[in-house]
C-alpha cells in the first residue's frame, strides 16, 4: 500500500493510503478539495474515512466527501462528530475491506479528551495515524486533557515498534525543533535533525512520517527525565521538579509561551 501526504490549509497533512486496485482511504480530511483533486487525478475510489478527533481542520471535508462517495466514516466513540458512522474506542479492531487493511484503535486523550489513534502492524514498516497527539519533535496542545493524560498517551504510543511510520497531521517539525533547541541547545540529536529537516523543507518535502527511533532520540516531550532536560526545566521554572509528570507539564507550558 502506498502512503501519501496531501498538504491542506497552512500546515496540515491529509494522509491517504492507496492499494494496488486503486482503492484508497483518507485520514482527517479537514478539507475535501485536495482529496477530491488527488482521487480524480489518480482515478482512485474512496473506500473509507478515518477521523482522529473533532477539530474542524480534521473533519471539515467529511460531508463533501461522503456526498460524492457514500463511505463509512470511522471516528472516536467519545466525541460527537457530524458525519461519523462508526464509533471506535480503545483496543477496537477496525477491519476495512477496500482497501483491505486492519487497524487497532488506541485511546490517546490529551489534545482532546476523546482523541484516538489508528495503528496498523500488517504494513511494513507499521503505520500510525496519531492526529494531533504526538508530533515530530513535539506534542499536541492540551486543549481538553491534562498533562498526565497526554504523557500517558505518548507513553502508550512509545510501546509500538521503533520503526513505525508516525503520520502526524501537521508540519510542525521546524517550529518544534526550534523550541527543542531552546531547551537543549547543545543536543547532538536535535542539531543533526534540524539540519536534516531544514534540507527537506527547503526542497519542499514533508518532514513526515517520522518514527519512534527518531522521536525517542530527539523529541523533548519523550525525554523529560533525561538529566539535561530536567536541568533546563528547573532553570526555566526556578525550582526543582521531582515528579515525571510535573516535568512534562512544565515543558508543555514552556512550549505554550515560547
Ligand atoms: Zn486538533
Ligand atoms: Fe489539527
């Protein structure tokens, strides 16, 4: 199966999976226009729509797409999203016929309370559609959930195989790396990544998908217990942070005002 990232709005990606029979599925179509254009240009058939959470930049294209292709729309059980036909929760197995693919649903509250992610281990490397939860070198804003919830969600995702292709919904990598380097200016993994991502973006290429090997080595939100991160956080806050979640919360709050 082939994976495509369609740019939408300012910095969104709408992910598409296409099989050998030109059947495709689309994840978080915030805008129908780029999806329709891609489907027509490649003579594809839309087979399913997957939604991670309720924000309009992930759901805005649903109605226009289903009016044209009356397909099932899968989404989180605990969020009310107009157009969703099948509601999924943690550990559900989603089996789609065309394209033929199976996903395991993972609850990942934090950015929103009902946010879900879709994981497929049959593809090699495995695939993860995680919406606005884990970003390349960062994580989603806490609009509804607590730092503890987001931290637990990220930890759950980190259990997946290291080579998993992580398909986030926004091209935030450069901005996230700028923040990460403000926290850890001398970090070799971050500096190396900045050079690599700048080259990709200058060439007009997406910095995604990323993977867990890369994220565990560089993403500061997965590294709050490393001594250098802890030291930087305590210098920023002005007092010791002994708890893991307190460090995570302090890092998220620092990013919010960066
Ligand atoms: Zn969102
Ligand atoms: Fe978003």
